[in-house]
C-alpha cells in the first residue's frame, strides 16, 4: 500500500491521535485562530476529515489580543472510560487545561485547569489513575519532562510534579507522550526545536516514574541530516497502533518551496510514518529514521488516498472548516442566499486584533482562489495572510463615485502598493489569486476584462521570514464598511 505525505496538508501542526471503536481521532494546535484545535476523524490514518473544533466558545479559550503564534499550543487527545479528553496550553496566559466530551461529534466542556507548568501537556490513564505530563521544570526546578498525578474530575494535582526524563541533550525538549506497550512504559518526546533541528526521541522504563533508558540510537526520527530535501522539521509525534498491529507515528513536518530553498509558508503539516518494533522491544521509524514523500508498506488492505481539490461555500462549513483571527464579532458576518456579507470595522489586517476576516488554510502550493465581490462601502478583498506583519492583499476600495482595485504587499516594515487601477461603476468584479511554490499572482476580472496587477514571492510570507508557528491562510476580509462575496472557489492544481 502506498501513500503520500503529508496526510493532512496545510497549517495543521502538533498532531495528537487516539483510536476509539475502530476510528482514529486527531487534533492539532491553532495558535491565535478561532475556532481552535481542529478535530479530525479517519478510518485508515491516511484519509482524514475535519469533523469539528474542540474550542468553539470564548469561555473555553481567551484569545483576545494574543500575539500571532500565541494562544493555543500543542494539544493531546486521549480517551478513557467513555470520555474524550483534549488537553492543551494557552501559551499567552500560560495555563494548561483540558476539556472533555462524551460525544465526539458534539461540543466540548468548559476548561478544567491543571496547576503544572510547561507546554505540550499530555494525559496517560492506568488502573483508575490519571498522569499529567508536560515539559518545563518540576517542583524542585529540574528541567525536562515533568509528571504528576491528577484527579481527572477536577484537575487537582494529587502528587508533586517530578522530572522523569531530561531527553538526549537536544534543546527544547517538548511534546511528551506516555504509552504502555508490553512490559515497558515508553516516553516519546520531541527535541531540537520545531525547525530544521527537530527530532523525535524516546526512552523506556518498567516504572512510570522511571528511571527511563534512552533508545540507544536516538533520534528515532529526524530529517535534520537530509540536505537538499523538501521535507524538514520532522518531530512532535504521537504513536498509534492500527487493527493489524502495525504501529505508526503521526507527527509534524514542513515542506520547503524547493529542495534547495529553505522557506516554508504553508506552515507545519501532519505526516504519517511507519514504526517497526524489533525483537528486543525498541522501535525504529520511517526510511532509515527519516520521513519521505511517499511510503510503501506491506498492508493487508488496499487503501485509496483521496484528496479534496476544490473548496467552495457549498462544500465547506463556514463554522467548521473556516477560521477567524482571534475572537470574531459574529454580528459582522452573515451568510444568506450563497452570499457572504462581511461588515468591516476600523480594525485592519495590520492590527493585533480581530479584523473582519474568515479564511481557509492554504493546503498546497499550486492553487487558484477566485471570488466575486461587491463593495458597498470601505474596502474588501482576498488576503494571503501569514500574520499582521506579513500579508499580501488584493482589495476593492469604494471612493466617492469610483473604485480602485489594489495589490498591496506587507512584509515587516514594508507596506508597498504594488499596483492599483481605478474603475468606474461596474457590473461584476472577480478577484483571482493564483499560486505556485514560488509566487502569488494577483488579478481582477472587471466586466469580463482581466487585469493582472502583479506577483509576489511566497518566501516573504514564510516562517523563515515571519517566524512563528502558523501557516498561510487564504482569507476574505472587509474594513470600514460592507463587502459581499459570492462564488468563492479555491482549487488545488497539483
Ligand atoms: C508547540 C511546541 C512547539 O506547543 O511549538 O516549537 C509549539 N515547539 O511543541 C506550537 O506549535
């Protein structure tokens, strides 16, 4: 059976997975975006469908005013005694908390906070006990992976937070997950930081509090030594066993725009890598410890990898697939008669706030996004948005008795109007953004005549330029007035 990586494309980092009643459920981090913590379902670990978000109410997550790449960091999803738990960190308020649900297709609970610091919290259940793990320092200041026991009903700490492993010496040890496999407890982590030095390491012990013995050949998975290879940043994974006793790791990684151009703008994505246990209970992963574009594994059943190539208002759910920057004022958004009306405020895309914006994560390099627009007042358009400092905008602005159509490039302190055309009254405007690995092209079709306004390189929206933990969002937005959008269509061409 062959499959291609990533299995979940676009800004879907820090995956965590569990298996319940023959189905797999996976969550990802989402930083400043809302709704938060996208939730996926799969029957084969290769084809994933987003079925919701865990944090859909402001009472669950405080995002107002958080910096870009602040907010919701890595989550973990686990299942115990008929209940799903999702534990994560609000990195801005530095709070670890979990929510739960008894119905994976329904809403999740109000947050329950845990008084252990660090980030990347995880849960492990055994014999009626709940263990809470995170990175950071323990109660006597020892840095590394920290563990305590909690009361899962209240979140109360029932034991001191103690360090159980300090990793293999890589910087930024994080992403701890505990597993009981056979007679051993396996503790798997990420080290090296979520960029080019990222790696997965692990250790095992017969006692849940250690002493943990490192796998002798750590890192078990990394692409840090693959020069000239597009997939990089491999790390932050969760182990899962399928119904054929094959083990897998779902983990993050990112795709450079080219094998020799170390820029990635799609964000960190979710990859699937096979894992193999050997006779003495250690496991290896991937192709000689690396993750590659396509894996072929001996597998008892034929799985067809499917991919949605076209996204429209009709085949997406505005409340589920789309996302806002921080907490939106939903009075400024309404959808009726296949028309999305956005009421823009004074808040702009440059503000660390919540502009009137709704978008989809860009999932691949080769794409075309089009949308019909009519601007009643102010301005509205399409934005290729990495964060408030780095975004490319194609917008229509209403003047007294004319309009302008403008391509504006925002990269750090540079806010450059690349091109702007003036038009009078019009009967139709379709905005179009096309992209490939290297550049975006911005156009407007006005009453059937296409005006190409210009191009802009993808690399200036990359994480290497912007820093942070997110990826490009293709967004519709409005400022200082009302814009209406119809016939949105995002098509992936490769
Ligand atoms: C995530 C942590 C990390 O919680 O980045 O760099 C955070 N490492 O594992 C956000 O993705």
